[in-house]
């Protein structure tokens, strides 16, 4: 029952219950929140959680900027948190139009959104993202090469990253924060973590390799230009090569796949679906 759950903001010094929920849950449900919980100061995060009368945390939101990353395994806790956050947003409404985003396992976001949608903001994005993992038998592409990006790749990768930001987050980082974007890409290149795939010398895929845990990495900021997305052999070839690249070092690879065409390519590369996520973007 929702009345057994107490909801409030949690300080960075009292995250034991939240960390315990993450630690005892499967990585496919927690990888989007674990880095935030592990480094709340570095991520400039704050947390809102529903805790049971016995002290355990049943659901929480790890909030970075205006993005709320949701996790919960108890329906009552998710409902209670949604109602509490809805009430808080109604009280502290702002006249400024910010882009707010909810991200989490689809089962969690579906339940949370059924209540929180009464906040009345304009929905500007509502997409299903399929979390897929390497490990199956896949196929590459002879027409494709995949390399670690160099500084000479910055111009085209800046375009890719800008297009990714527009499509995924609704803003172009080339205009909003060009210096920060260049620094992020440069840092990834210097760390040997930025991958670029090419067909006949022309870039058609980018991804940044980020550690999830000792056995798992995430392909982040995966971008394939629209013109290439229907070419499942090339898309699959890029993902297949990425799973064998030096930064991955034989670890399991996770990747968010957006859209049926990309999912066909990922399946061809030996990636299998782990869990559906949902991302809802609101303006207001």
C-alpha cells in the first residue's frame, strides 16, 4: 500500500538505502543510475526516494539537472514517489520553460508517468529505447572499418554529437555549449574511448565507450546518420566491430538502441534485448 511509503529528498550523506537497492539489483536495470549514486558530487545530483516503514528504499529518482533517472521494484513505492513529486512540482512550478526528462526501465516509467503526467507539461518526446547486450553470435561487415578516433576526426564527430543532442535531448550542444562539447570529445579521444566507423572512408558511426562495472561497458552517444540507419549490414557491422574493439577489452557491451531499423542491425551483430526503457521529455 502506498501509505506505508514515506517520500522525501535524500542528502548525499544518506544514500545507503539507495546504494543498497542498486547493489542488489541486476545491472540492466541499474546501469543508468549507478554512476550517479557512486559519484553524486561529481554529477551534481540530488535524490528523491520512497522508503518503507522498515527503512528499505523501494524507489528513487536520481536527478541531474532537469533529468530524473528512475528506479523502483515496488509498485506502491513508485506510485507514492510519483504522487509526492507531482505535488512538489505543482507547488514549486516555474514560469521558465525548461526541458524535463524522465528515464528508466519502461515498467517503472509507465507506472510513474500514469500519475506524474498530471503535472500538465507539454510532452515533446516519448520514446522507447531497447537496452541490448553483446554476447550472441554476430556478423561483421567487410565494407566497414572501425578505429579509435583521432583529433583529425573532431569536425565530423562534432557534427555527429550535435545531431545526437538535437535528436535525443532536443538541443544542439554546438550552439548551447560548444566549448564543453569540444572538451568532452577531446577527452574521449585522448582516453582512447571514442570509436568511429567508416564506409569507404566516410564516417557513418560514432560511440563513446564508458565503464559500467568491471565486466561491462556502455556504448554511449551512439549516432548513425539517418541515411545509414536502414543499412542493417553496416549498422550491425559497426556494433559487431565495437564489441571487439580495444577499449572494450572483451567485456560485455550494453547499448541503447532507438528504433526498429537500428535494432535489426544490432541483432545481426549478435546483440540481444535485455530490457525496454522509456524516456519522456516535457517542456514547461
